[in-house]
């Protein structure tokens, strides 16, 4: 019975949007009722969906809280997590009561969140350079073709490539060759992949909508 | 912000940047600490903004106004009751209620997918058909480009067609050419990835050398 | 020779990191003036924004966070400069929490230079959760979906929002994002059904998968990474002090040459050792 209720709810959730799409805008002189109700339904679902933000927070607080209470090996890192969280919540919600907290909130964002986030992800460049040197070995024709294209695109993106090939015939200059590869070969291959993935996505969407999909989520509690 | 606060902020930002980059030399406790502080700040920021810019103006204020003035805003209380269903996943006995709301959103997502996929893919199909018709263009460059374009789509799709085995030699060769075209795409993606990642480091070095140390401008 | 080849293959990765750091730092300290090639997709992006009708607004969607700041912050800056220069009204909105704040900081700094006023020339609708649901609701009814801007002004009271009720009042949607899949939803739910011109500023990683949309004209133009931002700055004719992305392309050049050099050296050592072993 519970599974039945879940299946019906899933179906109704999808039916509204499916009918909104397939039915015409005007139907025997009447507007499409699903399109009329769309903004209200969307706003309602957006608000209900945003209540889920607490789930991730609860999990993180539980994990790091356990580290601190049991004095785990890296408990000081968890203390750092709670410090950042509490400071941000304090300044964020406190700015309605104490306007000076708005400066604190902006300060934390501009001088801690932004540089930390940007720097953590910039580490990838160092890893990619190391990987390119150690792991990028041209052993097959496929790898040779991939490397050749990569070199053309790498040189085509930067002024150096433009400078090196300035005196060459126009269609052989690195920027032009790189643009041709991206706009034709890459675009065509990506489109082929897109068609395949679109058909797959349609099939999966239909299976999920009709609750035909199998897996731990769909069979649990039945 | 005052210039004194800005200067303090720049030094703190520089400290954060160097703390993270210290990982490149060796794994160390400073890197881990900064990483966790960042996680805490991000989570806090997300919560504050979800409330201030979204839930408060769109749900809380209309609901409170509904209770005060007795208008339809009262109905927004339903959103709260339905929204709390997410948290029943922590209960062993009533966990199925959380699957109810997950099912609703999965169904809604699946229903919307039809519209999204048709609207984004159909123009791709018509564009490919146009290119196919223009294969017989009088301009040699356009003719060659269109032929390569359409042929590439066909060979790549042949490579990904797994419904039957690639036994026939014609299909085998087509699929092999499709694989080579995919290698070209992967090479292009690799080239772009290099540019993307290096850009991130350039931004950080510009901050350190220009904004912090004032060694350049 | 054999020992040299072994040495090359076993070099400590920290020397490689130092080489990358130097290849990026040196051009920042010693500026060069290298010629930049302007790609067609960048030029089309510029034209799509430049040719917007005077009675329409631009929706600017800065859907990026600090992790891709290096590429997308210069793009956002260049676009906002263009909008301020041409006195095109725009509204900021995003489906991620950090984007609107990052773009607002940029707009506030630039509004002093271009004498733009919040509320009259630009406004910030802020972060709106809901993904595709939000896009569908926004297209039908902007007032109901947004309610208030980030300064807590009811949206119908913001001067530039008078009469801007739905997607018909929008001249072009500018999406600047590093998230894969965001542009697909914009094409599927905004550009496709309502035929609104859509331009895309993306990280270089997500650019290859967007080229099919350029070819089918679902995207009116595209900026690719930091290179796209530098090209846009060139088209706008920004001065040396204003064109941060253009200056950064020198470091980009040297960094790319280093990667090519390392791949060649790594393969040279690998092949020589393999032949030596045979």
C-alpha cells in the first residue's frame, strides 16, 4: 500500500508537467489550465524543495560533532569547521539586529570564502601538469591523434600560438585550425554523443516517471 | 569597507592562499584546517542565503501576513508540513514518508525532462538535416566542411550503437573512425582543460603579486 | 644517457610545480604585448548584447562560485562594463548562492566608474533556489517568482522593473556558469519555448560540449574561459589597467608552452628507454 501511494505521487508529479508540455496553449478557445497554474505549482515545489537544505547540514554537524566529542585524531579540523559555520550564521542572521554584522558577513565572504575556494580548486592545475608529464604517454594511434589535437587547441587558445603561426597560410594558423576543429569535428562528435545521451535520458525519465526503475530506492519498504 | 579593514582582509586572504598552497610542498595540518574552515563558511553562507533571499520573502512573509490579515497566505503552512517530510529519513519507522516527497520530485523532474530534452534536441536534429542538405553546396570549403560534419555525426553514433554487434566489416570500420573522431574531441577537451586549470592559478598569482605584494599592476 | 633518462622520468613533482609557478609569475611581473585572435563566437556574444532593443532588459545569470573565479570573474566584469557603457538595464539572478554576491560586488565597483545607479540601471534579484522550476516560474511571472530584491525592496517598486513582468520584456539572457548542465536547462526551458536570445560565458572545460548549440544557433554567442574574456576586453577597447584578462593571457601562453614541453620531454624519455630496453 505504501509503495502504491509513492508510485501514484511520483506519477502525479510528472503528469502535471508532461501535460503542460504536450497540451496546446489554446484548447477549443480555452487556455491550457496547466500553464495557468504553472507559476504557483513551481513556486510551491521550489519552497518545499529548499527545506531539504537542512539534511546536508545535519549530516556534517553529526560527523564533525562526533570527532570533537570523542576527541578523534583530527578534532581540531572539526573545530575549524564549527568556527566557520557559527561565525557565518552569526554574522548572516545577526545583520538584521546589528547592522555592523553586515560588514562582518561581507568580510568573511570576500576575504575568506573567495580566496579559499579559488585556491583549493587552483591546485588542480599543478596536478594536471604533473599528470601530463608522468602519465601522458603516446603508445597508440588514438593517443597520437588525441595529443596532436590537444597541441593544436592548446596553441590556438593563446597569443603565443598566434605569434608562431602568423606567417603561415591562414587556414593553417593555430587559432584558425583550433577554431575549425572546435566548430566542426568537436561540435559534430559532441552532437553525436548528445543524441545518444538524449535518447537515454528520455528512456530513463519515462522509467522513473512510471516507477519501472529497479534499485534500492525503488524497492525499499515495499 | 574602510581601507584598514581592506588591508587586514587582503593579508588574511593571502594567508588563506598560502595555507592552501602549502599542500603542494607536503601534506600538513594548516592545509587541513583551512579546508575545514572553508567548508564551515560555505555551509553557513548557503543556509543564510537560502533563508534571507529565498524562504523569507517567498514563504515566511506571505505566510505571516496570511495569519495576520486572514488571507490565502495561510495556505503556505502546508509547504512547511510537506517540507518536513524530507527529515523522516532519520526515522526507521516513518522513513517511507521521506520517499513520498522524493518520489514527488523525481516524478516532477522526469515530467519536466520531456520538455527540456525536446526543446534542446529538436533544433539539433533540424540543424543536422540542414547541413546534410547543404552538402551539395557550390563553395568547395563549405562542401568539405559539411561533408566532414555530417560524416562525423554518423560515425560517432555508429560507434555508440550497442543494440547489435559490430560484425559487418563496414560497420566495424565506421565504428573505428567514430572512435578516432572521439579521440579528436577528447584532445580538444584536454586542451581546454589545461587552459581552464591554468586560469585558476593565474587569478591567485595575480592576487598575490598585484593586490598583496604590489610587485606589479 | 640512460641515467639521464631515468632522472627525467623520476623528477620530484615539486620541481614541476615550481616550473608552473614561475611560468605564471614571470609574465605578471614582466608584461608582454602579444597579439590576440578574436574568435567568431566572442564577436557574436558582443553583438547579441550590443544590439538589444532599448525597451528590453538583460537577465545576467552569474552562476559561478569562487572555484572558477579565474575564468568567469573577468567575463562577468567585461559583460557588466559593456552593459554600463551602453546604458543597458540588467538584473542579476542565479541558482547558486555565491554568484549574485560576486556579481554584485563587481557591479558596485564598476557603477562608480560608469555612474550607474542601483535600481535605475541595474538590480540584484539574488539567489533563487529551485533550478528548472525557478526558470519556468520566472518566464511566466517575474514579480511572483522574485518578490523582493537583495535590498528587500518589493520588486514592483524597483524603478527599472516597471512593466517588466515576464520573459517578453527580456532582450537577452546572459548565462555565465561553470556548472555542466545549467545551459541545457536554459535552452530547454527559456530559449527554446520563448525564443529569447541566449549567450553563454563558460569555463574552457565546459566549452566543447556547448559548440553543438552554437552551430544550431540555440546560443547566439559564447565566451570561452579567460581567453573569451580577453577577447571581449579587446572588442570593448579597454585600457591596459582595465584589461586584467588580456594581461593574464601572457601567463596563459607560457603555462601552455610548459605543458607542451613537458609532454614532449616525458614521451621522449619514455620512448628512448623503451628502445634501449628492446
